């Protein structure tokens, strides 16, 4: 699943031209996040949460409870959960 990294309210802190793409790879049978790629300015902020979700095999249904702050770029996780249909 691909999402624009600049799709959150928090991305506006980096300007209108601060683009980028995020790709989430989901094992749909087990409903787990198994991979993530982040492209854009200062995307390193997303790596720890992705690593915990992937290595810890956190089910997507549980990720719903990890509320992202607003406004912040980490709202990208909320966009992922919404796009996944939870």
C-alpha cells in the first residue's frame, strides 16, 4: 500500500513541496505489517515505530490503539490504518 508522506497535517511544517512516498507491505493472511519504506525529508522519525510493528509482529488490529499525535507527521500511521480498512 502506497501513501503520500506529505498527506498529514504535520507535513505542512515542512512546506508545500515536501513530498515523498511511504510503502507499507502487509501480510494479508496474518494481518501483519511485514515491511515499510519511507521516502521524503526527515522520514527517519517513522523507522522506530515500523521496526517495533514488524519485528514484534503486532497485528494491525492492535496498531489501531497506538494513536498518533496531531498535528504531526506520524499521523501517517493513522492514514495507513484508515486505508487498510480498520
